[in-house]
């Protein structure tokens, strides 16, 4: 069975959920933190993984 899980990425500034992604929970234990474009803030901001 695959360990990949679908995760949601939330903007750290406006708290909007903008992206969905896959993550292998066996190899990556900590939460993801990526710099992505937020269409609500209209700029590149840090997006972190939510529950």
C-alpha cells in the first residue's frame, strides 16, 4: 500500500488554502513549507502544510 498522502498547502499571510500536493509520509516526517504564488495576496508567500 502506498504511503503517499494528499496534503493541503495554506498561505501563511492570508490563511487561504490554495494548493493540493502529494507527500510520502514515510520519508518526510516534518511538515512541508514551500514558497508559492498566492492568488489572493497576489504575491509569492510561504505556504505550509495543514492537517
